[in-house]
């Protein structure tokens, strides 16, 4: 039985941020009107494959697409095969490097598989915007550009800051909004989902171009940005505060548990499958005296379960309790074979416990490496047999031969 309209609206608007009350009310009213028509809406979100791996922050919009899917709407997962060549300047204070088609194709190969961990791909239309953007001619681009002024672009915060600092703003960067706006036209979109950094591209460019082409303007579902494990800055692989999708259930659980308490509300609304009434109950429990650690464990279990299933979430939770709450060591340890005399720094890298020698040295200097329970302080120490602990989560058994 379908959800009542008010419940559908509450679910689909959960986690949205517009920065303007009037705009939020307008988008909510337009979405209500479209839902009331009782037809499947055409909904999409675009993803530029500028990197090969996705993290939890990328899945916020996918989670919203899944909600639309479960309510019976038509969802398109758009890979920005052409927009990624330019690179979205929306949340950047400097020019992005121009990518090649080869780079884009290599990165995009992993996207559908990672998206399948959230979306029902049997009900998902996978599209590349090169299907229509590649056919645009110079005259077409000129016609798209006539609907925008240079002032509109210079008013954008990232461009305004660069202009004030006397830093270059390249002409091709203004093409991005036109290209994304045309994506909505080409697909006759009813709803586009995106983050707050996409406000201009979705609301200003997309809606304006649809109106210019005689289409009914799309509703913009503008999602809040998920902070990283520091709880403050936007989740980013380059900042090292990300929770990758291509990881283990135990690692994902532990990283969610490291998120500061102050950021939990964002994670409730953006990174879980919880309905608004469930979020309200969890927050009421938190405000009513429940221990933040217990609430966070429920949060970590929910997020891990969404990607790996209930059994893996149970195991990850037990692993966390054993290693962190009880101060124990996991029952099952990976083994590292030690041949000859090898420096500990080199062993950490060769066994993939760290990514580089610099990271290994830094961990040792910070007291983050232990052998047989003893903190290693010498970056030139030789590896030896026994229980090796790297950071808070990684354990291994080093053996000879």
C-alpha cells in the first residue's frame, strides 16, 4: 500500500538544505504537486567520474534516489562522461584540471558496481551525458549561453573569491552549469537530486533552460553535505576524513564510531535508511539521557548493514566491542610472513597495513604501532615475530618463514 502523500513528502524532503526558507517552501510545494499527479516522476542525479572510488559522502544522493525508486518513480543514474571533462567548479576555489576521455572511462567502470550497493539496478536507468552533449554544436552552445549573464557566475561564492584575489577564472568553467542544465532538458527531468554545492547548477541553470525549451522546470532536491570523520569538513578522500565504500565491514563500522557526537544528526538524516519518525525517536532517546556511544553504535550498525547485510553488521559490532570496549584482540588474525631481516617500516608497507613509508614512520612517531603490546618508538626498528597492532583497528600475527 502506497504511503500517504504527506509521508512521502516528509521522507523525500528529509536531509534537504536550501539556505533559503522561501526556496525550500517553493520546492516542497512543487514536489507535492508533482507527486499528487500520481504518475512516475523522472528523477536523476549525476556523478562525475573524476576518481575511481566512491565514499560514503557520495552515497547521500544515491540514498535519496533509492527512496524515489521505492515509491515507484523512474530513476536515472547519470555518469557525467562529458561534464567531468570540464570538472564542476561549484565547491572549488581553483580551476580543476581538464580530464581526458580515457581517464573518465577508466574511472567510470567502477561506478555502476558501487552504485548497486544502494540502488536497485534492475530499476535504474544508467546513462552517460555524452549521449547528448557530444552532439551539441557551437551554435547550440551559443544559444544556451544567451540565458545567462557573466554577473550571475561572478556572484557565485567560489568565483567571487577568486575574482577578488585576482586569480584566473577560465571561460570553460562557466560551461559546466550550461552542460548540467542541458542534462535536465535532454532527459525531460521532473526531479534532480544533488548536494548544496549544486544549487546554482540545478535551480538556476537547469530550471531556466527547461523553461526556455518549453518544459516544466524540475524540482531540485538539494541535500546537505555529509561531514567527514572529523565531523566538520566535507568528506573527502584527499583530506583523509572519508569512509570508503571499498573497505571491510569492520573498518566502516570503526570509522563511523570515530565520528564526533556533534555530527550524528547529519548522519541520521543523510546516511541511513531511517524514516523521519525513526530519526525523531533516536534523537529523542539521545536527548532523553541515552548514552551517545550506544546511539552511535546503532548508527554504525545501520550504515554497515545497508552495505554488507545484517550478519556482517553484527560481526563488525562484536569486533568493535572485543577490540575497543573490552581491550581484546580479534580471534582471527591475518598472518604476515617474515623472511630475513626486514625493517618494520618496510614490513608495514609490503603487508598493506599502511600506504607508504612516510605514513609508517609517522604512525611510529605518534605511538600508533605496537609489537607484542609494546609501543614501537624507533622508526628504524627491525620487524620481529609476534602480535603486531597498527593504529586502533589493525592487528596481524608476524611469523617466520
